[in-house]
C-alpha cells in the first residue's frame, strides 16, 4: 500500500477492528494505537521518502504461565502472547541488504551475500537478522532485502521476551515478504530459535519464540524439540472478569548470568545419574526412590530443582486442562502452587546470598495482601530479578496496579490482555 493510504486508513478508523483484536477492547486503546502507527508512518516516510510502497507487521511479547524453567529439560509449558508488541513499517527491495532503523537504537545494515555465522556479531541484533535470513534460505526462500522502521511496546528486561518478539517480527517480515506465507508459525519459531542459539550465541529453550509466533494461549510439550506438540487453549480472561498484571520490580539483571545458567546445569547433573540427557527422560518415581544415592552425586539444590521440574511440567498440563474446561478456581490454585514451588524448590526469587534487595519476594507478599485470597500470583520470567505475574479480578485491577506503582514506581505494573494472534501482517 502507499504510505498515504495507510495514514488515511488509520485516521479514518479503518484499522480499529484489527486493533481491538490485537490490543484488546480497553477504552480508547484503539485511539492510542492509531496515534502510535501514525507516528511510525511519519518516521518511516522521513527515513525512506523514496519508498512508495509500505507493508506493516506486528509480533507480540509473551508471558509464561506454567512450566517455569521446564522447556530446557524438554518438559511442558503453558504460555500466552500478550497485547504488547513490536511493529515494523517495511519497504521491500531486491538489493540483498536488510536495513533496520529501530527507535532508540543505532541503524543496522545486514549484507545477505554471506549468511554464515560471524563471531564478531554474537550478542547483537545483526546476528539475529543474519541467522533468521539463513534459516529461511535453508528452507528454499530467496531473500531480497528490505528497509524497516521498528518501534516496540515490549519493555526490555520485563520477562515478556522482547528478544523473541524481535526475532519473530523479522521472521514474519521475511516469511510474508519473500516466502508468500509458505513457512508457517511453528517453523518460523524454529528459525528464530536457531538464530538465537547458533548466531546470537544464547542457549535457550524454544518456548519464547513459539508463543510469540503462534499467539493466544499455547500448551507446548517439548519432548520432541524438532516437532513439539502444540495445543492452542481457547479461553477469554477478560470475558471471565480477570486481568493479567505484570509488575516490573526494577531489580537489576546485572551479574545474573551465572544464576540463570546454574538451573539447567544443576538439573542436568541429576539427569546424568539416570543416563539421560534431559530430566524429561528420567522416571519421577525412580528419582524419589534413589534420593540417598543422588545426594552423594548431586547437590541438594540440584535435587530440589529436579523435583520442581517433575511437578511443574505436570502442573503446566493441568493448568491447560483447567483453562480448557473453564475451571478458574483450579487454575488459580495451580498457579499459586507453581509460585510456591518456584520459591522453595527452584529457588529463583532472589540471587544467592542477596539480603538487602529482594524485590520479587516483596512484590509477591504485597500482591497476596492486596488480592486477599483472590486470583493468583507467581514469579515471572527467568526469576532472580525483574517481574512478577498476577491474575487479578478486573474490579480490583486498578487498585492492585496503583499499589504496585506506589512501591516500585509509576508504570511498574501493566494491566495486559492475552493476544489471540502471533506474528502477523496488518492489511487494509
């Protein structure tokens, strides 16, 4: 479409129905999105005045609901896409370069003539772009190039996986722009994961990319990571009178790499005792029967974390079943149980030995006080610092958010909705 056509459609409200689907039906939310997209269109037209045609893409952040640190052991998770997203205005070219102008960041340019990994790019967005392009090329997609202006509503370090949203956005652009949509959402997620692990240099599970790509509530069994079992779960939280609240406790993520890395490492020491590569291959009953022997070979914390895995993977399945049957009371019980296990067994509420700043335990304590037995609350994301997740009755959401903001700063708490759509192109 022409940039003028896009601006006219936005101003005339022709995309409002689509915005309500993507961003919820909150009062005036569609107006905010109109202004956001119009601003992006203005930036794009200044950036690329010679670009006559433009296409618009969006990819959401995600929230993990059940299955805390289970995906890297090939267990089960329950997660959902949220209404915070990254959007891109794109003009396609055939010159073999991907040029990204992302709000708040330096521009980048990726030459697609060489798609091999570069050690000098590890840890950068250039590595992700090159890796995603390589993944599509391996699947027979001929990639030209494009220029994009990108702006994001997904906070970095929020536990909502801004990185997976960015990866999925680039994958959606390439898949729709050059693959004619022939590469589906699941395969796009695998390509993003390939880029993150093999090009960016970050060991991770597949959950973040999969949920951002597929959208909605998604139950995933990672027993076979090459072909994970994916089950959409149809449930409308807003319609059930509850809101999802994510609170950023403003804890620092600095120096936490070792804390995050220790979880899969310690779980693997237990798996090794069973001759297994992952805990999902070990038998839970045998695990408990062999505890005296395991304590001679593994730390007690490793054993506790393994116990968390066995129960949490099963709990994610039960949570999905509770939602599918509309049993909110059982769902909330399981979420609270997950929070207790994450604190007592997984031990990821605060860094080892840290006593002066314990933002996540503090936020959970305050949440329980405000909720008074309603809803549910648990740590969110990787843990140790960052965010908590609460399911709050809608009538109480404003009060809850105000209390979280009072303690952790204005804007700390976000009231979100579940987005039913993953990575997508927005069409007139």
